[in-house]
C-alpha cells in the first residue's frame, strides 16, 4: 500500500531525538515493518522551523495537495500526532479532509490511536488537546521576562 511521510519540527535546534531526520527514520522503519510502499525521494514532506499551531505550512500544504490528487496514496505516516497539529480545531479539519478523500493517518509511535473505534478517537482527541496545551504553555514561558 502506498504511503507518504510527514515530519515537522518547530525549531531547528530541537535535539537529535526529535529532529526531522529522526522522525523520518522512525516513520521509514514503521513503513518497512508494515509493508507500506515509500519512495524516499518523493514521498517525504517536511516543515522545519514552523509551528504546529496552524495548517498553513508549505510542506503540509504540498502533502495535502498530493493526497487530494494522487489516488495511489492511501496513508500518511507521522512519528506522533503532534507533528500534524498542536491545535484541536486544525486537527479536526485535517481529519475531515482525510476522511473525505478516503485516506488514513497513522502515528508510528502511537499505535493505540490508529484504530477506527470510539476509544481510539477519544484518545486521539485527548492527545491533540494535550499537545495544544503544551504549545500554549511553551509560548507563555517564552513571553515571561527573565530574571538575571
């Protein structure tokens, strides 16, 4: 089954374990282990230095354009759900677009949300809500004046 990978990192210095490269590696291993077909030269979409608080990202828009036209692509693989969005409203919009086009989304590190049942949907929405909470906390910390 044809799949594509999406990776996003809000900063260029987030660390080796969370870098776009490490996300891609995890997704490639997942794809290989689950017999998904990935072309490493054309099936990987990335955004670096871009927040996940909205869907207006160049790599994300390019990926969504592709899945709306390419009938061979059935699956989007990400390392974790927060790579898609850290905003519940945007995430719901993303999921609606996927369902409308008959595509699926899979998290390589969160298999419990990959099932299409009520409990998985609840967990999925909770995880995006926590990601949104964390994003807002981080932004609030950055705004606080620092003591010398």
